[in-house]
């Protein structure tokens, strides 16, 4: 355990609570919506605001890194200790679109504090979770008497995450030498709930494809030609029907190559979580759970690969009937990937599987979007244990473990930099990411501050 006095961290954090919230509110007032071109100037203003605030915090190096899209912010604070490890913190300063008419109770870019919560776009996703690092490092220094962090501390705060991070990997590859680190901390995630602090240990990857099938040069009469020429809508339906076997397992040969299987220890940790399937189904607006046989619901959404039909279409969709053989049909499929799966291999086996099932006389086009790789931190990694210890000191209780079923750019950092990725977030499901009335729980926000104050000493010991 690092020697950061826990009471001193808490005292410093409380003393600076009001100023911290005032600063966060100022940042939230900048509508840094990367998806809307009319806010390009605001995204840059957000980057400039953060860069200036990081200099004020004490970072001797702060830079704005331009990309073909929105700018990122880089900051660096060397430890001064010759054998100190290097830690890179990732987050993002862009936010989702928001307008009062979407259902917000107040102006989404005029933050308000009510009932122990701060409401505003970006309060949780992700400005609040980026910003707690500024007070956290100051509390770390104040409590230990240090003049620089116990680790060589770097920050990379992206400006395009809410637009799919189209330029992020290229930026990381271009700046890999500056970003080199022994561990990466991603603060763009959350906890199980308000009463159950957890650390995420992995995120699934993502591969998406669109399969377009073309039959006749135009829609043709099903009475004159039906049963005698191939129907692209029927071919798409057969593809979809062949996607899974009777046990819910993906029936594409080679799809599971390399999959890192769940250990019994991991399954036991998942089972410790207070999961209520009935409540989960209500959130999912669904009537029953389903999926690959032999796995629990949490195991299915966190640790197993999936193939989901996101859209399917072709032929006449209007009222009444129109007896045709359509000229074209399509299906959109997304594949969530787990540790050990290679997106390039997935593209190869999916293409081979689909092409083998397309009947003669049907032309096709199969298009894949840029893929996101999965990432997973082993439970016995010393950096993960350090994160868990730091969080346990802040929360004063046992820390459990989760994974994330979604996908993000964290895997690019792991892939390019060759460093383990750790997830540190204090957001909870009720925070309403991407939704009206997004908020952050203030008590949890300051637990995040205290966690980071403890974290740098813990990581300095764990990674030596």
C-alpha cells in the first residue's frame, strides 16, 4: 500500500470541493459536440480550456494535438524519480448532442446542482470523469508532500470519441513515442451501481458489416417469374437463419478461433454482483433472456462474442401487397468480439461464410466498417490490483469486478502502445449517458478524486 494518508486526501478534497465544481461547471458550459459541424469551434474552445486548466493544475507540459477532425489535449508531468513507472490517462472532452426540447428539465449546457447531483451534458460522459484527475493529483501531492506525482503522469484527452474516434488510432500511432507508458488508465466507464463500487476489466471489440444482394435488374412480377429466378430477399433471410445454431452459438466456421474463455474464478466474480435479471429485463424492455447456451446473462453480454442483426430489408414495405421479386435486399450485422479474437480474421471468415451461401444468379457486395479490437486486463495483473486497492481506500469497502459489453477506443491504446489498459470510472447507470438530464452523483465524483489521489502511489509500487 502506498503511504498517502487517507484522511489528508479526504480533507484536501473537501477543502477544494466548491472551486472544483465551479470549474467543472465552466467546462460543461462549452457545447463541445463533435458530431455537429456548427460546434467545431466549441470543441476547440473546450480543448483550449482544458489545456489551460491542466497548466494551472501544475502540469509543466500541455499541448493541443490537431487531427483531421477535432483536437485532442496532451499533458505530461514527470515524476522526478528515475525509476518511476509511466501512466497514461485516457478520456474525451467532446459530448453528445443535446437540446432542451429533447426532454431536458433545464438547459443541457447550463449545469445545475440539485439533490447532490450535477446535471449537464458531459457531467458523467466524460468531462466529469476526466476532470476529477485534476483535483486528484493535487490531493496526491498535498497529502504526500511531493512536488511531482509518484509516477510519470500523462493525459490524452480525445475530441472525437462521441463521433466514433475516426482519427484516434492514427493519432496514437503518430505520437506513440510521446504516449509510451507502462499502463493506461481509461476514465470513460462506470460502476455497477451507487452502492457497489466496481472496476471494469475489459471491453468487447466490434466488427460491423453490410451485405447487399442483387437479383433482377428491377423488381419483377412474382407470378410470371417466381420460382424460376433467385430472390435476393429470400437469400438474405436464409443468411440470417444460418447465423446461429439451435444453442445460440454463432455458426460461422472459424469465428471462435482464439477466444479467451472465461475461467471459473472470473465466473465466480461475476456471480458476486447483485444482478437482478427481472430488473435487467425491464431496463432492456424485453420479456425474457436469451443467448448462447451454457452461459449466464452477464457472461453473455460481457465475455462472449455475439452476432446481431441490426437491420434487414428488401422489397415492398408499404401497405397492402405488391407481388414482386425484389431487385435487391440487404442485412446489417454487428459482431461483438472478446479477447483473443482478431477483427481481420473475423472479416475473412464472415466473408467466406456469406459468399458460400449466396445462390447462383445473385450478385453481392460485402462491406466492413473499421473495426474496434477487444481488450482485457488479467485479474492477477499488478496494475489492476493497484487500481482496486486505491478504489477500496476511497470507498472503504470491497471492490468487485465487471466487464463492459460495449466497445471503445481503449483497445487501440493497448494495441499500439503495448501497455495494459485499466478502467477507472465512477459513473452509474442512472447517470443517463447520451440521454436527457445527464448527471453525475457528486459523492461518487469526489470518490473518484480520492481514488486517483491514492492511485499514483499504488501504481508506483506495483509497476516498479
